[in-house]
C-alpha cells in the first residue's frame, strides 16, 4: 500500500495476521483430534504468538536465530494447542503449506 505511511503498514500487518490466522485455523481443523484452542480466536492467538516469536528473533540478530525461533514456536504451539512435539511439528508443516497457498491465491484473487 504505497503512500499510506503508518496507516498502510498497520493495515498490512492486520491483513497479514488475519491471513496467517486463517491458515492456522484451517490446519487446526484438518489436524486429527481436538486441540485446546481450535476456534478462530485460538488461531488468532497462535498466529500472533508465532509472528511475535519470529519478529523478536529477527531483531535480536543472534546466530541461528531462525532455527531457535522455530523451536520456540514449536514449543508455543505445543503449549497453546495442547499437542505433543510431533503434533506441533505436523501443525507447523500444515500451517506453512496453507500460508503458502493463501499467499499465492489471495493476491491472484484480489
């Protein structure tokens, strides 16, 4: 959104968060079993926590920060959704796939 300054940046942030939450929600619905926070509100929380974790590690600029952020995010998924490590890894993979699909489809549709 060129030319909108801070308002445009906030709009991009909110839209990105909602799209990521949609990807999380779809992944939670497809993942077998019942997770602790399977609602869209739980997906919003999960997406926000994930974004904050990766943002904090990106500004910290520590060696292997992305790898450490991934492990921290898996731990957060484990705690937020009440799944084990393998469940968190499976959810992370599903979320990644759906984020990629939405990222490809939404600009094409809009």
